[in-house]
C-alpha cells in the first residue's frame, strides 16, 4: 500500500497568449461572416445576429474557462492510498478509489497531448457522475474504452514517469 501522498500540479498556461489566439480566431470567424457569407444571404437578419452573438459568446466563455482552469490552486492530480483525484481536464470526475481501477494505458490525444486512460470496473457509474459532462464522457468512453482520462501533458511531471508510477501503484 502507498502510504504517502503525491500531489502533481498543472503547468501554468500562457493565459494572455491563449486569450489573444481565441480573440483572433473569433475575429477571423466574424470577418468571414461579414465579408463572404452575409453578402450572399439577402435577409436573415435574426440568423446573422444569432451567429455574431454565438461566436462572441463562445470566445468569451472559452477565455473564461482558460482563466479559471489556469488560476486553480488545487493539484491537478493526487495519488494516495485511497485512490486518485483527477483534475487534469474539464471532464474529470475528481476522486476515483483504487478498488474501481483495473489499469492504466497510454494514448496520444489531439495536439500531441499524452493521455492516460483510467480503466475502470464500472465505467457507466463514472459517465453520469456529473450530469453536465456526461455526454463528453460518453464520447471519451466510445473512443478510448473509459470515460476517465488523465491529461498527463498538462501536469508539471514527466508523462512517462507518471504512467510508470500509476501502473506500479495498481500492482500493489
């Protein structure tokens, strides 16, 4: 049994750069709408307003999520004798006891993110743990075989060492 607690923190994200990038993407989308799509649509005033408001809302919401995620003071991943507490991504369900975990496997996610799939005895129990993210966890389950992923590249720890640490712990 592991008697000590390991706390791994998320890397600090360059919030200003990410926010500027999101503003550029939103501005580019609005530019395309106003210069190429809207001139071809005669009326449709409500559709045009809805599109502009939607793009603006998505960009602001995403910037808010990035700022909130990067300002967290809590560890991104905690490993202790009871289980793991995962806060490495937006679909995390927080605490997972060792008795529910059957193993770990590594996969490569989008944008070169190294992901660790947490293999579970009863994945269905974790899909609906928090209703607002259940659809995303269902997609993760279909793609990876588990609704729980640890985004290893967001942590201030070597992803390969983390996989080895978790696999060693599950053996005990």
